[in-house]
C-alpha cells in the first residue's frame, strides 16, 4: 500500500509505480467514486473500448406478455 499526502490545494500525486502499472498518461481523465470512507479513481474508457463487450450474450429472455 502506498501513502500520499493531500496538498493545500487538495491535490495528490499518484505514485510512479501505480501510474506505470495502470498505464496512466498525463491529461487522462479519471472518475472519482466515494464509497463510505474510501475514494476510488477509475480510468474512463472511450466508447470504442467497449465495442464487443456483450458479444455472445443470450438475448432470448422470457418476457411478460405486456413487455413483448
């Protein structure tokens, strides 16, 4: 686990080891999610990266008659 310090401007530096492992680049956008007392940073994915994500999913689902 790495420890970072919050600057007077409320900025933090992501440690080099983590940046390299995650492949982060300058200017890249991250989503900030608060879960209880925890903060998570999640890389934003371009829509093109999601192409084919649902390939092979079974679309034959039983539906109620009023939902057909």
